């Protein structure tokens, strides 16, 4: 199989200056190299290569531009105090990428091959992993349909590309609580649709509501289910958790909610600590009820980019619900500290999540 040929490497001759550690933001700067591999129906995945970071040229008829046949992933590389480079659960990302590929009628990428690409790239650009509290190297693998044909059928050609960006906090609030607007008009996804896939359209579909929420002073929106606008799905591009009367609840995966790797890791951490955690259908009404009865103790979002983002305020149809006095809760902080402790190699990793490159 051509896909198993070794990765060809072309190193840059003009390395870029590294950005200042305190100005990283999210996804602004890109490292010196990128990975590319091609797919054709005839040859499968082939021509895997690491090349200097550069623009790509596509035919304007490429299907990705017209029908949105594309998926992406997001994961991070960390540098430990003793200089090792490690990735957080890259195997889970690659498995999810193939589930997204399947939903979008795109060919799977052999997991080993994708992991080799990511490790190889992270190794070559390891000097780009920033130091400093909360900083890391965000890795963005993505697949695009490149066949130049306007017929609405799955593309017969694709590119798998990996780019990397040194990042700081995703939200300017950092680990400080964000204010969330509960969206009652627009929806992100419907059961039976592509909500579970990490595909571009899900994010484009959310921009209008996100902008409207921002105009009103909210960082993100909380998405309700598409059929009844009653049940909680996600917040912004994160999964969401609520601690009510000592038990942690999160919406059960239903096909329209993204199967977050940080979500899964938080559930496993909570179980490891014997904190009761329940995945089930959750209505916005019961969260407000719990808030009014003084039983809603904490809420937080989880995602690769933000890790843990405490929720300090909800606004549903004009009614504000302040959570934990608008402050970061103890459990949110403990999860953040332990998860990032494992990621930065400061704490033991009992789950075998960290993979050295
Ligand atoms: C994540 O945090 O997992 C994301 O996918 C966020 C990204 C869309 C910026």
C-alpha cells in the first residue's frame, strides 16, 4: 500500500521568529512546517510529506468549497519540565476523526499513519511549544475534499493536512468564569444530522448566534436541542457540565452532541475520584430550578482549546442565573489543575493518556 511509504521531509530554509509568550492568543501564529498527504480513489492515501508551512493551491471547483465536505480535529502538545514532548490522547482524536470522516462520506485514514504524521510534525517543530502557564502547541489536523467537480457526490480526491499553532488561553477570561447566553432561536445541530461530526458546517452554523450573544456582552451561547428548544446540548464549541447537590451531570451523547475528548477525560477523572457523575438528558428548566433552590453548585465547559471554562452566568430568555456567585468553583479548579497537571507532566498519569513523541 502506497500509504505506508515513509514521510518525506523538506525542512524550511527560512525559519520564522517565534511569537512573544504573552501575546499568543489562539490560532494566530503557525509553526515552520506542515504535513500533507493525498488521497485518490485509485491510490488510496499516498505522498505523505512534511514541508515548510505554505499556502495550498486548490481548483475553485474543489468540493470542499461548495458542499463543505471536510472534517477537522484539535489536540495539543506539551513540553514537560524535563524537556519531553507529549501529546494528550492523540489516538482518541484520530479515532474520532475517522468517525467524522465516515459521517461525511470521506475515506478513513489509517490511525497509525495519522499518528505518525502528528508525532513527526510535533518533533520537527518542538521548539515552537511555548513555555509559560497555560501555553501549549495546538495541533489542527483536517481533511478536505479536493476533487474539482460540482456534482453532489462524495469527492474521489482528498488532502489530509496538519498545521500547528503555539497558543495561550482560548478565552481571554482564562480559568475565570464566562457568561453564557442560552440560545432559544437558532440551533447548532439536530439528532440525525452531523452534530456529532467535527465538521466545518457545525461551526459556521453557530456564528450568527455567537455574534448576537457577544453584542449583548456574553462570551458564548448555550445550545438547546433542535426539536423542542428544551434540552441542553453544548456551550459554544465545548461540552457542558453542571454540579447539582454533589452530583455532576452532563448531557448524554445523542448524535447531535460532539463526543468531546476532554468531556470523556473529565468523566473518567470524576469516576476515579468517586465523584458521582451522570450522563442523561438535561433540561434548561431543571438547571434554572436547581439554581433557584440553591442546589446548582457549579457549571463548566470542557474542550481541547479552553480545557475547563467555568460558567459564571446564564441568561435564558432574559432571566439571569448567577452560578457560584459568578466565581470559579472548587471542583472546576481541581479538574483544571489535575488535567493540566497530567498534560504538563507535573502529575502522574494513571490513565496512560500522554503519548511521548
Ligand atoms: C475544542 O476546544 O475542542 C475545539 O474544537 C475548539 C475549536 C473549534 C477552536
